[in-house]
């Protein structure tokens, strides 16, 4: 009432306790230390490490589902098995893939730190490639280790990638640098050109309301996804301050101005910003690390009937999700 009648605007501040907790990365440190301890226990610390931010099914299913269910879904389309796995109630089908994965190099780490970010670790030395979806994998040198981390949002993305890339304190006087070879981030985002289910390959991250602009060399290209009956768009991606702060005029500016943005995301730049700082610091072994970013469209806020309010994706997101996952894994496994 004061704000309405007396124009007495409210001020929102963060308490000292909240600022203190945000700065100390309490949960992220426990989360990352647990992962590194498991790597040590399984003698994986010295191996090449690939980090993938994705859900907890796409990498596992992309690796093993076609082999596990080859008899059941014989002569079906390439992505039919993934659509079946994604259907509600397909617990038995999914459980068979998970059981097979746990017997062939996958380590499951449900979160106990409070971050609510589950993790899977894949020791590719234990994969029988003839019993995988990548029989032509060419592994040069040490067999890589893949760390799949569930989606993080906002400041949590900054915290978790920061802690995961830090050296592992094996003992009081011994620090172990992780040999991180690549970081891949996939997921869904809003699109400004195209429709639901289309694929976006960002070439830069732009921070709304600031001069921050982070161009990068994306190992994934639009050409890699052509010929799969899914439209592909490449260009800068804007990290917006929040979906509720957007309107049609502002979104059209992002798309039609010299920024020529093709997509909207509200967490990607936070990860990218921390990643850039870590690369320049020299405190972690990620100077020559490869990065891969790809998203599929969850909505188009400029197109009537394609906004988030129009409903979920259903099975529309299955094919782009697995196509992106497969392209990432093909690069890691040197599949031509």
C-alpha cells in the first residue's frame, strides 16, 4: 500500500548470512570432493576426463540402449528405441539399460551433498565397444573417463563447475590436477528463430544488460546436424536476466539487431564466465580444453502457440536430445 499510495519503493537486499554462504560454495565443494574421491578409489584421476552437463539418461542410453534392446526393436528407426525409453511407465526397459551400464563401466553417484545434482562416471576402459552403439570407437592413448553431471541452474552452475575443475587435495601436501580434455553442455533453451524441437549451436554468449560477450570456438557445428530432418540454427546466445523480464520488443531486438541472437538461455553464460577465468588463471589444467555447446528449442516466445504456456514438448524433444548426445560422444570416441 505504501508503494502504491506514497510511491515508497521497496528495496530488496541480501542478508550478510546469505552472501556469506553464496561465497563459500558449501554444497558444491562437498559435491565435487565426493566425485574426485570416487575417481581416486577407482584409479581414474590420471585419465583424460570429459565433462558433460546433461540429464541422467541420454549418455547412458546412447551408449548401451541400441545393443541391450536390439532384438526387441530390430528394424526400427535409429531413434525409436530412445522414444520407447522416454515413454511414461517404461521402467523395465530403462532398468535393463541401467543394469547393463553398471556392469560395463558406469558408476552412479546419487547426490548426498545438498546440490541435488546427480552424477554418472563412465570408465570407457570397461566398455566392450562391440556391445555398444559405437563399435567404431577409436581410443588413442589412455581410455577416457566421462563425468555426466545433471543440470545445474544459475549461480549453482558457476559453483559446481568451479569446484569440479579445482585440483583434488589428496593429502595435506599433495594436490592433483585433473586432466580435463573437454566440457560439453547440452540442454534446452528458448529460440528466436524456428520452433520447438529445433537445434541451436551457439557461437558466443552475451549477457543481457551488460557489455559481457564471450565468443568461443564450439567443437560442434551446424553442419554436423544436417540431414536429420531437424532445422539447425547457429549464432550468439543471450543469457537473459529472467524470463519474466522479457517482452516481444526486447526479444525482437535481440534477434534483429547486430547481435543477431538465435537463442535465449539463463544459465549458460554463468558457466562460460567461470570457465574463461579458470582457463586464464593457470591454476587448473584446462588451457587447451575443448568446449561443446548445443541446445534444442523448448519454446519460441515470439511465436504464438510455441511459448512455454502452450504445453510441454512430449516426444518432440527426444530426437534432438539424443542427436546432440550422439554427436558429442562421436567426438569423444573419434568416430568419423
